[in-house]
C-alpha cells in the first residue's frame, strides 16, 4: 500500500509538470495557427513583374564578389510574391508605409538607394546608409515627402551600391498600392491591440502594415509569434530568425 501511494504521488507530480510546461506552447501554437494572410488578387496590368530576391552580386570588391554558400542569404524584399507570371506586389492603407528588406551587405562595402515611382513614372529617390552587420532593415517613407495616394499603385526599387566605385551591387523591386479601408475595418483597427491589428491586416490582405506591426511586436518581445507567422505565410521562413537592425533613414 505504501509503495502504491508513493507511485501515485510521483505520477501526479509528473503529470502536473507536463501540464504547466505544455500550456504556453499550446497557446503559442494556437496563435500561430490563427494568423492568416489572405493575399488580394494581383493586378493584371503591372507591366514588369518585379524581383523579390537579387539574382547575384556584381561590382564593388573581391570580398563582395566571392560566391555565396548555400547557407548565405541574398538581398531580399520581405513581400508576397505571385506566380504565373511572377509578380512582387503588396497593399497598404498607410500614406507613409514601411518597407522591410533583408540586407546581407555592411556599411563597410555599400550604401542603399530606395526609389519610388508613380504611375506617371515620376521618381523620388532616397539614399540611406547601411549598418555594420547584416539583418532586416525597415525603410519608412519620410513624413516630409508626399504621402502615397489612395487607389494608386507605385513601383519601388531598392538598390545597393558599392562605396568604392558607386556601381550597383544588387537590387530588388516590386509594387505597392494604397487601398482605402472599409468603414467596418477602420473601426476595428481603431479599437484593436497591436496583435489584433496584425490579424486584421493579414486577413484583409494588407501586407505592408501587417508586417510593420509584427516587426514592432518582435522588437518589444522577441518571442512574439506574429513576425514568424507572417513570413511563413508568404514562403519567407528562412528570414524569420534574422535580427532586425536599427536602420535606416531615407534622405532625398
């Protein structure tokens, strides 16, 4: 009888430990599974499709011309991509959205240039410095610039140039369109917490705003699952663990 009592006591203690440890994991898994990105139908008249990942480095120096290994990542725009034909496109409801990129180049070798082109092909060109270490950077349109106009589509380019000879090293490009939120969504967003806003943006196909809020949540709490869930939704799993680096100020 005494052996049975000891066995039951040990078993109950073991089971209680399992329950305590399992609850946070289940909760996190449930949050990941509930976050959905519903990509809107792609526009049919964009012209050039864009490029989410650089094809290969060129120019600058011997160090930057070394072949990349299978584990090294290239310059990549953290945006959705459509196939048949391939198209880099996302929407926003912000006048001054943020654009996020994974940049493998350091300030020792290169600097960045962000170009925004409207439907009339008028271009606004911004330069930006890079950081000393590779990572995910966020480029936010400056408030002194003209905001994106609702209902209009813009083409963007992110180019990396060599410090040594100002020759282009790599570039990515795509499209952004500013949409007008419906009244119901606008009301929901005004009342929502940041985590709820990520979900609302995602389920309504508003990519740039969803990823921007998810990035801020990750900055506050590195364990927040929103960032990873958003990237996984568009096939960018490999960049979920890359560090966000403090960068970059766009200057005309």
